[in-house]
C-alpha cells in the first residue's frame, strides 16, 4: 500500500470515528445493558430483592397476555396504516409527478403534516373526534364517543398515523418515479398501451425497489408507535402497543428487570421484521443502493 | 377533435380537483387546531369547525403560564444543541464515505442503517437507569445525547447524497495544488455543501423538536421538559378541566415557525428526506 493510501485510510477512520462512537454509545451500549438487566430481578421499588433470575423475566413477559395483546395491536396498527399509506402515497406521488401547474403548492402543503409535532397532531385529531369539543360527530350526525371504544379508538389512531406519515411515503415514491426514464413511457404510449397498462407493466415493476425501501422504512417506523397512542388513549380500551408496554414497565412501574426484557424482545421483533424484509427484497435493496 | 380536447379538459379538471383534495387533506387538521386556539372558552363545545368569534385569550394564557415558556426555551436550546453536535460529525463521516476508500466504510453505512431502524423504546429504559446514575436525568445534555445518536444516520445520508453531487474534479484540483484531504474538506467541499448542511440541520432539528418518548421518560421537571411533553401534560387552573383552548394555542405557537421554515426550504428538505432511500 502506498503512503498516500495509508494516509487516506487513517483519515477515513479519524473522520468517521466521532459518528461511530456517538452512534454506538447511546444504542449499542444501552441495548447490551438492557440485555444484562433483563436477566435480573430488579425493581426500583423493591431494591433489596435484586438477584439473578436468568431467563425468568422473558418467561413472564412471553407468558403474559399483555405482551401478546400489545404485539397484536402494534402489528394491526402497522399493517393498516402502511397499507393505506402505500396506496394513498402512490396516488399522491403520481399526481405530483404528472402535474404541470401547482406542483410546488401541493408539495409544500404535504410537508405540513411532516413538520407538525406528533403530539400536536394526535391532540388535533383527538379534539376533532371528541364528543364535546369536536366537530366530527356534528359533521356525521353521530353521537359516537370515539376514543372510549376499542375499534373506534383504533380508527382514530390509525387515521392520525396515516395523515402524519403519508407525505413521507409520497415523497419517497415521487423520488422513485422521477428516476423512471421518460422514453419508456413515451415508447409504450406510441405502441398503444393504455394508462393502466403503462402503470402495471412499466411504472410498478420499475418502482419495486423504491416501494420496498419506502414500505420497510415506514413499517419499522410504525412498529415504534408511541406518541399518538399515548396522547389519544394512553393504552386504554385495550389499544396498548409494544412501546407503551415497555414505557409503562420501565418508567412508570420502575421494574427494570422485566422492562428490559420487554425492551430486548421489542428489539428482536424489529430485527425479525427487518430480516424478513431484507430476505424477500434483499436483491432489490442492493440494486437501489 | 373536439371530443379529444374536451376529454383533456376533463382530465385537467380532475387533476386540479385531486390537487385541491390533497391540499385540503394536508391542511385541515392544522386549520382545525388554529381555529380551536381562537375560539372563545364558551364556544369550545359548539361542534363547529370555525370559530364564531375570534379571541387571543388562549395565547395570553399560554404565555402567562409557568410551564410553557420554560418548555419552549428547553426545546429551542436542546434541539439547537443536538443539531450542531449531530451535523458536524455527520459531515466528517459523510465525506469519508463519499471520497475516501477505507475499510470502515461499510461498517459505518451498516451501523447507520441499523440505528435508523432501531426501536427507541428499547433503549429508553437503560438510558433512564444510566442517566440517573450519571446525574444526566432531567438535564439538557441527557436529551441532547440520544438525539445526536439517533439523528446521525439521517444526517449522514443527507450529507453523503449532497457531497456526491459535488464534482470530484474540484477535490482533485485542490489535491494537485497540494491541499491535504482535510484542507480539501474544510476549504473546498464544506462551502459548496452549505445547502446540504442546512438541510441536514433542519431535519435533525425537527426530529429533536418532535420527540416525545425520550423527553417524557428522561425528564421530570421544568429544568429540561420540552414542548411536546409540556403540551401533553398541560393542566388548566383546575385539574379536572382540560384546557383545550390553551393546548391548541401552545400547539400553534410551536408549529407555525417550523412549518414556515419547512415550506421555505421545501426543495432541500424533500431531497434530504428521500436521499437515503432512493439514491444513495
């Protein structure tokens, strides 16, 4: 290796070291620490009972209906919101891609949901559906108490999530659309392909890598859902999600051992989802990078 | 011929209607919260979207409150610190990824990807415990640190996508003139990358400004409690009455500046948000 190559190598390490250390310090270390804590009985309210318990915390989490219910709720919210966002986001992306006038206005306005604090968005929707302060019941002629029943509470939570994050999906898909060569579309049009055929045979296949990345990003983001549920129901009406269970066990009930086991299991769930995605879309992700 | 033009006109009409619908979709909840903040206390339960009469009473109440101005100050301070501390190392790392060949490149990219997918709820507990032991609980630094780590991937992606658009010839010319790689970064790349740095800074700022999970778990008093937590835990003069109007006013105060910023820089933000996923 030349002197210059070695110098470049050294500089590369030096330049990336601060970022690597900062990323590891607040993630790798705490997750390792969480794993360690999860093997102990460690409840801050009963500090004298501390002791090594092995996998017992995992056994009690995995045998508790709370965990499975929260997992189901989380997956339900994730699946429903990501599915709707994909369709809605794709429609918005196509619209912005096609539009000749007003494109900037549309793009600027869909950045608004992205820029709003999630807690504020959750409160806005909560107030809108509230039977006393809201306008939704008056608008629909209903007397529904939305957030006090399970299914209607889910509906409000999912609607809030969709509203807040569809723009992100739309912008990712729009960026993918602009990468499709215009010539292909034009050639297909000359050959007499209808708009629907062009969408199915050209746009969608070429968009596959972008769609995979967008869905993966949003899925992993949706699995972490905390703010909206916390503000709108605080997990009541059986709407608790995984993040809320971890928060309640760790921060509210101060049970570090059990809570750390929940945290480690959430990490496993997320890793499994990411792994599943990368396995089924691995090739296309490689291509798009 | 006339059939064709009228079909086209119909298409244009449909397109405009769809665009209007998208704009309404995006803005309705914002309009609703603004409207709530302007309603008189007696009109809050009238079931209308728009206020019957406009009052600024709620805004006065919010700024006379003890919690809210403190939270606003904490949010501004913590988010700004996190932004500066995150963007600088991210710029170094992004430059190394784009321009230098060294064995750590892949590790850095993989690490950034892993952290972008990381579930924050999994580290909030251990951090809670650690921070109490280290005296970082309920301090600015205690929030700045996790925000920096969690925003680094976003900043690195945004910046490396931006650095890639700067022609390599410029680096080479500087190198030929005898500049070291570090001088090249400092005097040639950094000034050209100013818009990219700015974009990364806004994205990091928005993340820190928006966060609720860490802010609620790692703070307990006015010393470090940020705006999202203050708004979520707002209590009125009596604790049985939810001060909806004041909450709405506080929400508008913290939302409008960010929206103005985002709309002004929309082009950069869009390219920053999509940098990691599509190109890269």
